């Protein structure tokens, strides 16, 4: 394993996250899905306590529909937790912007509930968004101090769909600045801390979303994933994270890193919650031409949840993606994943060992470096409002980014998609897609399996994070566009979460979700941080 280095960011002054004004109520149109029947767990007296923090969406919806709980009470509960744990108390520091009018929005949704029987699938559910996802009425900063006051003036497609489904956008989550990094440090938001060990990072770049969901600041959230930025923090905060098949979810209104590899997906505490969010946000969008061929199950991903879904499945274990057993962190992670394999076999899966997948992704992953400047400049140029910078060059000139990100911005500024290296990386990507699909087909596999990360969460003062092997697993899904899901697999002896990842064929998102659900239901590894 490479030498662990001390962070050049250590000791930097952290800018205190600002709280912004929410200028309007969340859209509540288009709420057409009926709520499920109340379950036993929520057929209880009106009680607001910490048990709410871990309740899945379908149980919260039952409580809301039965009158045992109001949206205003649920939002108040989340805001109380934010006040107690985010800046104060343990200082998780997951959020950049908190919606001060969220209670009014919730009250409006409660009032709608009394006037109509129509219900959206997320009616009254508080959600957080990674702060590179546009909101018409809240700042979208990408973690940049330069963009602290930038309000895009329109919602991203996924934001609009969430609001139409009745979700309440509770806040915007910290991220690794400009999504360039895996430790969730930004010039505006500072360092987000892992709720399972506050001396460690939650992973990144969607670490703010993952930490917020894991700590109960919101019921679920959205992140973005270019080289692992949904799955890394989800795995390291004991959450579920889905990177959908390329084209399944619109990226319109997302501050970009890579036009080829960016994806938007859910981070949640349960597979069912993640599946429900994917149902809401997936589908074609004229604003993102890459979604024109996207399709989802006729009755949605939630309809595919099946506790017996692993029976008869062939799972290919990618031995190359396991860490060095001589390293204590890798050995602890490997042991958790080995137990997960035993559990899946006990649930009827056939385990097949696959080798020779190492070393194929790095060249293809370089697409991001060549696409970033052009993609970001295009986003800024199309803004409905006036951003504080119109080009990457202007952002660099402001010298506002944290040092590690500033160095990457400078390195990427001269790169373009006209480069011969970009052409080579594009060809490498096409070859990798063919190779990975051939591996799945030739071995008659339903999914590949590996540790989401070879080590548990890293201390916040380690930079750069250990990379040997980590890009092997995380790079497969974004480079190929294949779907992947990470789910909690257990804990190391130091009580650090470990995630196990399943990767499948294009549009096999539903199959992966079903298998993950079966494993989750049989094992129940999701537990909240003990101090909460």
C-alpha cells in the first residue's frame, strides 16, 4: 500500500457554512401515486422521537397518511437534529445550506393532504441534495466559496421531479469542491466528518449527502457519481448508494465534471428507499439527450423488491478488487466481504470467482480530465442568472479553491476533447465496455461483486487517500456506464462501515436492486451511528 501522507489542507481556515433563504414553496403538482396501507410499526400514537430517524419512506408515508405524523413534525425533527449535530455538538458539517422555510413548505403539504387524496410517492418526505444539483431558489455552489451566492434560477430536472413527487428539499449538502476528490473538503463547506468516526472522512465527493442521510438530517438524498462519488461515501457511512445505468437519469441542471461519466443517483438508508427515489428521478428528459433510450420497469423498481431474489443467481466475485491481506485495513474489509459472500450463498446464490479484471480502467477514466473544462464552461455560459465566473479560467484566477482542487483545476484548464489522448481514452472506454459485458455474458453472471472500497473510511488528515486498487472497483461502473449498487455489509472490528457492491449489465438496475434487497433483508447491517 502507498505511504500515507499528511494533508496540505490541515490547519486551513474553514469557512462557516451559510444559511440561505428559500424563496418559494416546493412544487407539489403532479402528485398522483397512492400511499401504501399503514403498517403495524406506524399504527401508533403521535410520537416524535429518535425512532423516526431510521424509519423507511413507506412507513413514514403510512404515518403521514394516517395522521399519526405530519410533514411539519417530520421536518421539525430533522431540523432539530441538524441544529444539534451538524454545526453544534459533534460537528458533522454535512450541510452548506439549510432551507429556513422548510417548515412552511411542510405545512403547505399538510394542508394539501386535507384537501385531496392525491399523493406523490415522496409526499412530505425531507430530502437533501448534493450542492452541484441546481435549485431555482437556493444557492448551488459546488462547494466553492466563490459561488456562495449563486442561485441558478431554475431547478435541475431531478430537483423538479422530486418536488413534483412531494419531496421537501431540506438543504444542500457539502461536497468535495467541484466534485474533484474523495474526502468531502470544500472552500465553502470545510471538512465533512464521518458520523461513525468523526476523525475520519465520509468519503466523497457526495460525502455531505451520505453523512446527512446516515445521521438522520433527512430521510434520503441525491448525489452525483463520476468515479465513485455516490458509492464511496454510501459505503463508508453505512448507506445504500445507486449509480444507475448511463442515460437512466437526467443530468440537466447538474454542475458537470464529465459529460461521459457523470451520473445522478440516490443515497438512502434502505434499498427500498433508494429504489423509490430512482423511480421518481429516472426517465427520458429532452434537456438531456443521453436519456432518450432510458427505460425503467413498467411498475417501477420498487415493484421488483423480492427477499428471494438471490436464489439461483450467479455472482462473479472479482478477486482482483480485494485489498492486500497484509494491510490491516484491507484485511478487515476483506473479512467483511467474505462474510457477505457466505450470506449470499446461504440465500441461494452461486458464487463464481473471476480474475483478470485489474488494470483495464485507468486510461478510460482519463476522459474526465479532458471533458471537464469544456463541460463546466458550457454549464456556466447557459446559466439563467449571472454566475460569479463564466469560465474555468476565471475560477482558477479567483484562487478560492482548496489547494488540492486548485491544482487539478489548473491541470485541466488546457485540456480539450480534441486531444489525441482523449481519442485514445474514448477507444479504451469502448473496449472496456465490451470486455466487461463479455465477462458477464461468457460466465453467465447476473452480477459482479467486490468491496466498494478496499479500506474503511480514512482519517481526515490523510491526503491523498490511498488509491492503489481503489480505482479498480470504483472506476468500472462510471467508465462503462454499467449500473452498480453498494449496500451495507457490516463493520470492521473498529466499527467502521464496509460496503459490498454489485455491478450488472446495462439496464439491469432492477435486478441489482432486487438482489441487494434480498441481502439487506436477510442481514440487516444498517444501524445508525451509536452516539446518535
